[in-house]
């Protein structure tokens, strides 16, 4: 498998807004979206990663997974 990882790559959407997901992992036209958060879990984070997914779908990619990783959860272990 030939995976390509993009870190903090800008996605320009038709409204002129720019999305910057923390990490995108591409396998051809399939993509995994990973976003890291330092605070508490909030609904707006899920909305944000859904917006990233929708933008990538419009660009012709198939989003196979989205992951929100909360760093404080990792530090508790």
C-alpha cells in the first residue's frame, strides 16, 4: 500500500473558507482524517471533522474514517 500523509494541509472550500485538518492519510482516493484536540470533548469538534469530511467528499475522495484524538485522554493513561 502506498500511503501519503499530509499534515495541516489547507482545504479551500467554495465559500472561501479554509479548513486545516491536523492529519490526512491518503490511500489513492480513500482518506482518513485525524484531528487532535487539547481540551474537553465538545460537539463543535465533531461538526468540524464532519465539515472536513464533506469537503474532501466533494473533491472526489472516499472518507473511510474520521478520528478525533483528545490529548488529555492519552496523558491520563
